[in-house]
């Protein structure tokens, strides 16, 4: 008995420690980004960093550190991805949970989840050899290495999360809601659209935010497929370079301790704050959702 | 029983492999994307005759190689550009004495999509195209079409060399920054308005024939002179092609005996044969004279 108690306590401590390690890591990452970013602003002015649109630390003449065009590109690609992934994801989730036969669902669901396991380099490669030429052909462009290509690929990468979480949310809608709707004479389509989906809005919001976080932080795929032009894009058909791609491209070659080195931390900090906000928002919505569930 | 025996043999092999490993001396080489395939082939040929030495070669860009050498992670940095003043200052701060060895020469080829109606241009016009002063093929007498620029990322020696030699200022911000020579080649093939720069080694296939789907632009240094193609070896050797450059190895301090032995192999007829097979040129007389490792 004594021994059992000991192991009980022991593992409680171990797992408590593990949980705290996660928290400390997050705080550590944040502090590291903050401290290194602060050093960037010793030489680069806030105004230049946030309002400038030209990012050229390895310039021929004077180096410029403006995050504007990259920030806009990141948002452009991410929002584009969400515009594609959200309707598709919700539709697919609704189909899986409400319409598909158990047999179809048993095939489709693991297949969709498997999509999440495809490495991002592979998706980026598909973007170069498959999506880019197709886009160039469809829209009559000289090349398809643009923001739209990135959006399509990120949409594919965000879909598994979106579908899984949305489907769980739809599943959690109590059966008697639907039964009441049927009893009032609504058909399946009306029930889905007017009763089931509205009653799990917050769950769907969480799914969207998680998908958004995934798309924001993705590096390799956009690095390969969007052409990496640092100019301010005019739309989805222009080549763009996202913040993640910039950090990935430039971190390898930059000598330690230079303004360029610290500026990359500042870029990473901006990205970190955006994803943190998205995740906090998702957490908030999810908390409200759980309260409502009870 | 069989499985038991297999396990025994396997562990014996692993054990022996562990033993031999310890006696192998390793040279770690990293850097230039232009050089990576060439140096890899040289290393493989060298290891065949010298099994006691293991040479590992990876790419990433000249800037990445030099940064790796400065950060003490490499034996040799491959670079398609000279080391710059800023890097030399960092090296002396860290007590690293940079030694350079030129083992081959390369010519940078300007390639276009075959549908571009221009066969030759002056170095001056080339600079105007890549800096964005000339934006339409019409301005050079071709059919109307917005010129689509493909170049490398700032970690690339070729990026720096081309900017220094041809532009003398910054690249146009709309230039698409590709990950390596092979990516530029593929992108130019697919884009009817494309122009890009790649190294000689990527211009031809294994048989020495020009790769399909691209057109090589001949260059003139002054108006009225004959335009020279980078495929014209005699003209390059005579110093008539303007974008000829040496390919460097950089090492820390006086090269150790094993590095020196590898350099000697590169200089030998067997090494020079591999260099020629890959489409590159022997080092120029001036290059050999410039070497600090003889």
C-alpha cells in the first residue's frame, strides 16, 4: 500500500513537471524572441520595421528592414487558404457526419486524417510541378508561382484539422435537437443548415482558428511554391514572400550578432504574436462552447 | 535459430562498422549550390581510392557555407563568390585565418524561354532587365510581354556575384527568388516570358548537350562586338565571355594534410576530368596564381 502511494505521488510529480516544462518552454521562446528582437530595434527604428514595405537586409546600398510587404503577403496567403478551406472543410465534415453511410465514413475519415501526415516538402513539390503549371494555364499567367498557389496548398494542409474538429463539433450536437427539427417537418438539408450547424458554431470557429494557425506558421510549402518575391503584391496572382519563408531562407547565412540576425527574431516575434492571438481567441471560443455544452 | 544467427551477424556487422568508422577521417564540406554536385562527384571519386577518408558534401548556398566556417562547424566552405570584407572582419575577430583554393572555373549562363524572340544582348541591357529598368521584352525589340525575372536568394554566391558584376545596384523587387540552379531551370522552362541565370554545370545534361526547353542568351560587353555564348569553351578560355568566375574552397588556417590531399586530387588529371565532365572549366592561370594553398 505504501509503495503504491509512493508511485502514485511519484508519477503525479513527473507529469506535473512535464506539463510545466511545456509552459516554461513557451515562456522561454517568448523571452528569447523578445530579448533578441529588442536588440534589433537598437539599430532599426520601429517606424521603419512596421511601416516600411521594402525588406532587403543584404542590399547593395543601404539595408532596409520593412516588414510591411511580408506581413501583407502572409495575411494574403493565409486568408486565401481559409477562403478555400473553410467552405470545403465544413461541407466535408457535414457530409461525413450527417450524410455519408458508415462504410463511406470509415474509408474517408482515415484517408483525410492521413493527409495531415504528408510532409510539407512533398506538398510544396506538388505545388511546383502540378499546381503552378495548372494555374498558369487556367488563368493564362506566365507562371503559377504566386499567392494563390500558396493558398491552395495551405488549404489542403489545413483541411484535415478543419474537417476533424468540425466533425467532432457536429457529432456533439444532441440528437434531440435534430429529432425536434424533423418532428416539425424539416427535411435533412434544412435541419443541417438551420439547426445542426448553428448549434455548433463555436466548435466550427475553433476548427477555423486551428486551421488558421496551421496555415500561418507553415514554412516549407510557401517557400517552395510562392516565388519569394519581396515586392508588395497587388493580388493573388503576384509572387509573394511570407514571414516564415524569410526567416527560413535568411537564418542559415546570417552571421550571428548582426542587425540582420536580430531582425529575423523580430520577424519571428511578430509571427509568434499573431499565432498566439489566434490560439487565445480559439481557446476563448472553445471555453464558451464547453460552458454552453454543460 | 536462423533469426538468432541473423541477429548475431547483424550485431557483428554493426560492431565492425563502428570499429572502422573510428579510423576514418572526415572532411565536412558545405556551401555553394553551384558547386555541390561537382564537389560531391569529386569526393566520391576520391573516396574510392582513399577509403580511409570520408568527405561529406552538402549545399545550402555560398553564404551558408561561409557562415558555417565562421561559426566553426565546417572544415571547408564551398563558395562561388569571394569572401567579403564583412566576413573577413568576423573571421579575424574569431581568430580564423581564411585560406582560399580555386579548383575550377564557372561561367554564368543567361537563359530564357525559347519563345523569347531575343538571342543576344549587351551586359548593360542585362543589368537594366534585372534591376527593373527594362520591364517589357518590347523595349528590346521583342514581342510585348512583361519580363519575368528568376534569380537566387541572398544566401547564394551567384546572387552576390551577379549583382556585383552585372547590376551594381539592387535587384528589382519583383524578382522571384528560387532555391537553387535546378529550380531556376525548371521555372524558366515553364514561363514564356522568363529570364534567369544558372551555372554552366546545370546548362548541359550528362552527354554535354544543352538541356531542352531553354535558350541560352549570347552576351556582348560593348556594342558592336561579337556576342559570345557560354557554351563556346574556346571563347571563355580566351577570356571573352564576361560572366566567368572562379569556384572557391575556403578553409580555416593552413589546410590540414587530408584537406590538402583532397585539393591535390582536384588538381590532378583525374579530378580535372570530372570537372570537365560536369560542364565546368579548369581554373584560370590567374586563379591558380591567386591560390593561397598551392
